[in-house]
């Protein structure tokens, strides 16, 4: 049977959110649409790195906000959220915190007051903290049994050495934390201007209520952008985990940020290496040698830089082979031009992924969020989409030579000694 | 609609999305496996990505049309989906029909996928604390029913010894139109898509719908307990009580009972024993929701100072309360509200709509997707109490207890 003709992907749809910026620095953004009567409210705080404050500490602060606020006790907060069927979810990375509330549109207005109180006026009650701390220590112990967590922590410590991003969680750290410090971090990071993104169906009333609340807030402005210089350690680190059935390998570096001329090309290079199912690493380590269930790479931009890394859990007794094969694949990219066919496949994959990210109103809002927070032009995605068609094989080779020298990479291996 | 070859097809049109999803549910899961060759349905799912005589590289074709695709295997069925920019829907149908008709099976691809699945086995079940809980719990909670093993398989050796001839037989027996459901959701024109389905999916293949006849267990069977000493950081337990299957009228109230106990921070187990009187670092309750009679699971990790006696007493006090006292209208309304939110959010993107439609059709009728809500809303406090009394029987409890190696 003859295959249908493949239709080229030409453009990606974009729905533009409406915005209101208040004089206190807060921004409210909304996008109406969708078929179900549901809505999503996302709060975002952007953080500058602050000497001595670790990302895990801010995560704790955020979770502890639900343990009591000026007008609501912990129990009232959890009862109200559950009664109205609201699901909340934390996200975030070192440079931002996000809190998402999902619910039926009709139920959310009743919660707006709670929302603001929890976010801006948490009380961090002592007894609630003790209980929380105890559970947190247990979950830390549990996390230490997974090679993936150990690799991520060791990698971050050395990628961000001499920088707050390199401060990773420890049992002592949790034990030494107290409510005073929770208050301190909260006021440093969360009593600052923030953005709220509201999307969903029939959200008019909700947007109005949130806008009124935001407008009246008095918040200390963010400190000037004071980005500490970041350098990373280029070395091979091994940490033994007795009895491991799989080793976790994490290899990467700091690389260029969104505004650098190499950025778009580097995204393509990342996809070739480990950004899709047919990537070089998946083909070799999984589909040819069966060394892993999955291997991937990612490139995560923040400020003027990005973090690039390859990550895989591999057969413990053959971790060295896995490392060798990863090195071999990176060297091949440096030595040999990628074929037009493979490059075209990667481009259509990336363009497909971009269109996949337009399914539904929440996905559209995520696009807007990225544009607003990173101060990108409104046609950013469409122009990225088109730029992809211009990438040439020799650019990929040049970027590989520039960024993928084995000795320039931080390489972490956790598990059995081979 | 149903094609002459027995393939059932369901549509859901949504012109507001730029995407379309093709979902194929095949009525075969781990429960259809030979007890000596478990893990086979899932291993086979991996082989479905290995190419065909016509399209040697499944993934390359999928990538060339901008697709996002994946599959999963449950104890009951296997599900494949592919979501594409809607202008390439025809190509997606062509691609999916092709591998349902014929696949290229080789010793080489079987050998590689065996290794990959063994690494998956280690990553998900062995290389993390409590990862083997379900491997241990199933054979205690089920005696006869093939739910007594996990989809990944009983043990790695079963995967190692899978043979190519078994693979071929499996494909010929279960991967037939009569045993499959095709659902399409997203942006398409109905006439056009029907023409395409007719063109690509009308192939004939001998076979029949899976009769789904399995050895059942007695609902009041007596449970078993197993103690495990392992490299784990804390004492932890998994309790399993037998419950009804997904099609039983009591399923809805049963599901809500697990929500009363463990859904949301204000649920009884979480409020009482994580916060109010902390005995655990985490605690959860959920139902399996399989087609045949399943399990309600209560799972928790003990805080270091908590004794086993305290832990058990605490859980039982909440279970007994459900048996002895009617749940308040407020509490019932709360869990119904929670259900409604999650229900609305599970029908948003085109791939989950396609999966939900195929799933309900497989359960008996795709229209049920619109009727579930009412069934949950009609659950009464007395029903909850009646079922709690039936379910929470100490004698039918199966359990595993993890103890850290000293």
C-alpha cells in the first residue's frame, strides 16, 4: 500500500493572553477558552540567586505555607482546598517557584482569599513545623536510596560549585532549619512582585477578583539583578552505592543562554543527542545494546546561561561500557557531518513537539508564560519554528566541536565500581 | 461504528485543537499470560515498535510526521497512541494500521528488547526501596486469578526465556481487529477520516475477541502476610483488601471509600496520622480499578518512633469508624467534589479523550464516559457504610511488612 503524502508543518497556532501590570510590579495574565468548565491559576516568583539560600530551602518554605496563615489554620486550609476540589501543585527550579491551583471554574472564586493569605501571610507555626520536619527527614532518607537523586545532587554540587545553586539538601540542613529561617527566606523570596497566570473557561469573575487583590498589595521590589559568575568543574566523579542494580550516569556542562547566537543550534544538537526517541544515544545504548530503559539529554536555559546534561540509569555491571559509548557518540558528532536525512527528521520532530505543545488552553498559556517571563517577542515560537529549517549539518558539527569536548564535561557516575 | 473485520471505531471531533490522536486498545494484558511466561504482553508491546516489512523503522516514520507516541500495558489490556499535527492524521492511520496487520519479528530485536525490559524491571521494581512491593503483594492477595503477577512479569528469568515462536503466536492470537478498538479524537473531517479508516484498517485477519475467562478468587478468601527484611530506610507496610471489579455497581462507592481515607491532605488517614497525631511519614489509600475483582490498598511508611502495634491500631480505628458510623453529608460532598475536578481534567487533551473513549468501549460501551459522573454522584452514606463492612475484614487482608536490615 502506498504511503500518504506527508504534509509539511508550516506554522504553530498562538493565542495571545491579556495582561495587566500593576504599579507594585505584579503582573496578571489571563487567557479564556477550553471546552470543560475548568481553570488553572499559576503563581510564579522569579528568584535571583541569593548567597546562602538553597533551592531546597525555598521548596520547603513553599510547602510550609500550607501549614497555617494569618487567617486560616492548617486544618482549615486543607479542608477548604479539598472541599472545593482544588488540586495544588508545586513546580519550580533554582531560579523560580511556581504554585499551580487546578479546579472547576465555579469553585475557584471561593478560594481566592485563602490563596492570597497562604502565599503572602504564612505563619509557619512551630508545632506544624516539627511534624513537617520529621516527615521531611524521612523522605530525604528515602530519596538517598535512589541513584538518580544521588547523581543529580552530586552533579549540581560540582556544576554550581561556589554558587547557591550548588547547595544541595542534607539531613543536617533539614535539622538545622527553623521557623525563623522559614520566615526569613519567605520574606526574601516570596514577599516580592510575582506573576499570576489564569487560564480556562469562564474565568472573568476569577480574574477580576485576583486583580483586585493584587493591585492593593505592598511588596518590596526585587533586588537588582546580581547574577553571580558561575563556573563549573570539569571532572569525572564516582560515588559507590553498594548493591546497586543500575548505575546512574549524568554528564553535562553549563552552556549558552537564550540570547546567545548558538542557542537555537544547540537546541537542535541536544535533540540529536538525546532529545527524542530516535536520538543517537537512545539508538545506541537502548535500541542497539539494551544497556538502559531510557537515556535522554536536556538543555535548560536560565538567565544568560543554560544547563545541558545527559542522564541515564544503566546496567550496573556495564556502566563503563555505557560511559564509553556516550563518549563515542559525542566524538562522532564532532568528527562526522550529520546526514541531511537525519537532520530533517530531527527538525520535523522538534517542530512536531512544538505543535504538540498547543493542545488546549493550558498549553497555550504555558507558551505565553514563557514569552512573558523571558521577555521574548510575541512571535518567538513561530520564528524559532522557522529558524529550525535553516540549520545546516556543518553548524551542528561546529557546535559539537565547541561544546562537547569530553574533557570539558562534568561526568558523574553513581553505583557499582566496574 | 464497526468495520466488517470486527474492528470497533469511535470518534470524538474537536476543531479547536491543531492535533489529532489515533488510539488503539488491544484487548490483551498480563492476565492473558501463561503463568510460566509472565511479562510477555508488556515485552510484546516493546516489539510493536520494531518495524514492519513495509515500514522498517516505526520511529523514523512517526518522527517525520511530527508525532508524539507511546504505549502502555496493564493487567487487562495494551494501549497504543499517536498524536500528530492534524494535517498528518492520514499518515498516522497508515502507520498504525500497518503494524497491527503485520510486524517484522527477528531474534535480534527480541534479544535487544529483552535486555531493555530487564533494565526497565530493575529501574522500576528493584533498584529503589519498596520498588518490589507489587511483585510481593500480588501473589499474596490473589490465589487463582492471573492478577497474581505484575505486568512487568514475576521475575527476570521469565523475560530472559521468552521465545520468538511465542511472540508470533501471541500476535496472531490477540492482535486482531476483532479484539481491538480504534478511537480517533481531535481535529478532522468525519467523511475524510472514515474513508481513510476504510482504506487502511479494513484488512482481514482470522481470530476472535478475547473471551476474557479467568480463574476467579473467592471474595472472602483468607489473606496472607509476608515480612521482608531489606535495605530500606524505614518500616513500611502494604495492605490489600479484595474489592469488586470495575463493572460492578459497587465499584463507585468503593472508589469513594479509598478517597475518604486517602485523597487530599484533609482525608482521614492523612489528617489523623500524618498531621494530628503523626505516626507515619506518608500514607495512601487507593483502588486498583481493574476489570476483574481487584484490591483496595493502604500503604504507609512509619516514623522511626512508631511501633507496628500503634500503626496497625491507628489504621484499623479509621477503617472501623467507616463501618460503624455513617459518613457525614459534608464529607461525602467533599470527595464527590474532588472526583468531579479530576474527572473534568482527565478529558482535556486529545490523547486522554481518545484513551478514555477506547477504555469505556472496551469495558462495554463508550457512552459510559458520560454516565460515570451520575453514578459517583448517586453514592449514598449508607452504601459507603455497607461496603466498608464488606471490605474491611481482617481475615481477608493480605499484607507485606518491610523491615530495614539491621
